[in-house]
């Protein structure tokens, strides 16, 4: 496995463990544990996962441009003719 995938998985497990500990344990800082777990998911895990999944892809392939709109219209015309 790739190191970034392992790091992302470990960060996800740590965040989930922090959230669960915040709910289960009866300590004065339990709300902080939940908050740090949620922040870890949104500010660490999600960006790492997004980078890992998108690093070799071109963003232009997923943008709507005039050329892509024309291709979609041509494909719709072909489907209607069949």
C-alpha cells in the first residue's frame, strides 16, 4: 500500500476513536475530544483522501466547457436517432 493511503487510514481511525471516546468517556474534556475528531476528519482526512484520489487526474476532464457541451448534445442527438 502507498504511504499516503496508510496515513489517511490511520488519521481516519484516530479521528473516529476520538469521537467515540468523547461519547463514551465521562471526562470534563469529552466535548473537546468529539470536536477534535470532527476537525480531524474534515481538515486532515478529507484533504488527504481527495489528494490521493485526484493526484493523477486532469481537472479539465470534469469541467463543463463548450466542447464538452457540444459532445453531450451530439450524443443526445445520436441516441434520439436510434
